C-alpha cells in the first residue's frame, strides 16, 4: 500500500519547466522533513531538495537556483517546481517523508518514483 503518491512527471524541452507534487495517502503523527531525490540508471541516488518542518530549504549543488521546493502542511503535500530543465536532469524522481511516530520513532517513507525527461 503506497503511502506517498507522486504526480507531475513527464517530458519537457531543455529550458522548460515541470512541477512535481507528492501527497501522503495516510496521516502521520508528525512529518519532519519532506524532500525529493533522483536516480539515473547505473548511478547512485542523489538528493535534489528537502524542506524541514520549520521551512528551511536545502538543495543539491547542481540545482543552482533552478528548482524550488515547498510544502503544504495542511495537505501533507510537498512540491518541486523545476525551471530551466537540462538534459542531465532526466531521472526518476522520488519523494521522501521523514516522520516521527507517536512512539517517538523516526521513519522514512518513499514514493514510487516519477519519470522526468528533459529532451528536445
């Protein structure tokens, strides 16, 4: 049973934009960090962006101002606005929620992945 549902992947031309969203299909006691990572076949998964429960954002060095992460706590949703896409951004993107349970356990939840392709 999927807990995180992603949407918004697809194909865009280099220089174009895509917006990814990820929503929790069940409620969590507390969501600490929401974020996105990506993976290209044959390469290690890398962090794209993350946002803390206080709103602090961090990005991978390769983002360089092109992507913006945001979260809506009322809707348990995290979004990633990707502008000025480059061919090297082509990858499967995964959303990640780090949560705290009532038993004070920290758990990591992953989305199923959504393909992003930047190609002409």
